[in-house]
């Protein structure tokens, strides 16, 4: 099964988002996301050299001894930022609607650095004690922060382009999602950039049934993913078929998360997906997760409900949902998982 490619350039900041090109790409987005919430994209705005620079920095960091990587452990963060070691996160079964995340599960065969917008002590949400807001814990390697910052900036633009395309596809103003979470002067989105390393199975010994990245759905609205082209990502269609996703040079994956499925009354799907570790080579990927602002109330969009199609999901708040997912999947937040990590 081929994954559809969408051109996001008509949704670039400053472009005419009502152009014929934008409307045509929105039509493709709508048709595709009804069956599979995964797209290949071009025109996303993440330059190859920007991606390559961050991938290079990631390779250097993940090659360090474990004790050096643990100096920026996520366990030392008050806002879910820092290094997550191999098997310290268990995503298998973290699916939309799942309520069994309080059972022991084997951890994923991967390691990561979790990062986001750097919030200083004077940021209103930090002063208010809002979870998931605070400083990053990034590697102290020459050039790392610069490479991370350049990629982060480009990924924000890519995510805005994707949100505009989805909004137009849903019959909304292209900027709809940029404003929905910004009430009271708050940030409309939260951004979480993960830098992932999957070691080859020839160099590690997986436990029985241990996945590279277990079957899960993403939690937020949209994810933008670039990787090193090695492959290993697999996506389940609505019909239950697993499809291999290989990201060609110059492309990025855009996929939808649980909150977008709720917003759209399941018109669009948040697909389960997983990663299989390569046999003989390391794999690196850079997913950029976008969630509506922490305090945003998520409920069915007006264009996705009618008398014949009432809202299927109860309203919820972004922050509560994210914290419940993190609590169920990270060993530093979950004693049951910590016992098996």
C-alpha cells in the first residue's frame, strides 16, 4: 500500500492559504486522513542540511557512555525533559482509549532525548506551576544546541503548515488551530521534540517480545517525523493491515494523533504504529509532537458533527490527557514499569 504524498508549501507562513493549490492539497489530505492518518510530505520547510546536522549531533551523543548520558536524565526534570534510557519507556499498548496502562510491560528497545520549548523561570506557566513547562536538559556538546534550535524552528513551521492543511480540509479557517488554544494569551501549542536512537538487534539482546517501539498512537494533534532513511516504521491501517513506511530523501512524515481524532469525531484516524529495530545498523529519528495548549478543551469540531453524527467522545483537557499517557508509559513516573525496566 502506497502512502500518499502531500505538498505543504501552499500552507507556508505568508502564503495564500485560499489558493487553488492549497485547496487541492486540502482535498488530498481529507481523502487520505479518512482512511490513514499518515502522509508523506514535501514542501514542509525542513531543509536536508538542518536535519543532517541534528542527526550528526544525535549520533555523537548516543555513542557516549551511559553514565554521561544519564547526567541529563529525564528523572531529574520537573517538566519531562531530558535523556530516557533503553527500556525506560514502554509504549506497547498505549493506544487511544486504552485504560490498561497500569500493568507491567516490557520497555522499548530505544533511547531518546525529550525536549520542548525552553521556558525560563519568569514564564507565566512556570510561575503557575503548570506541568510540562520549564527548562530543557540538552547535551553539553559543541554545536548541539545550535543544531537542535535550527531543527526545532523548522519543525514548528512544518507543523503549522500541516495544521493549516488539515484545518482547510475540515472546512475551517486555515489558522483555526493556531487560535483555538491561545485564549487568555496562552501559547496555542505545546511542542515536544524527541531525538531517538534504536540500536541494532545484532548488538543487543531483546527480551522475549521486546519491541523497538511498541504499538501505540500519538497523543496530540499532529506529529512531524524525519529520520535517517533506514526504515523500520510500520503503520496499521483502519483495516488492520501493517504497512512499512520508508521516508524518501527530502520528505517528512506527518501523522495525526488522538486529540485530532477526537476533534474530528473519528472522521480522521490516529493510526497505531510501531518501530522494528534494524538488524545490523543503528536507526535515528526525530519526531516532533504537537499538542494543543495545556489548558485547551478538546471537543468535537462543529464541521464534524450533525444530528445524524453526534459527538462520540466526551470533552477533555489536553494537559490531563498528556499526563495520563506519560504516567502510564515512563518508568520514572510509574513504579510498576520501574520494577521491570
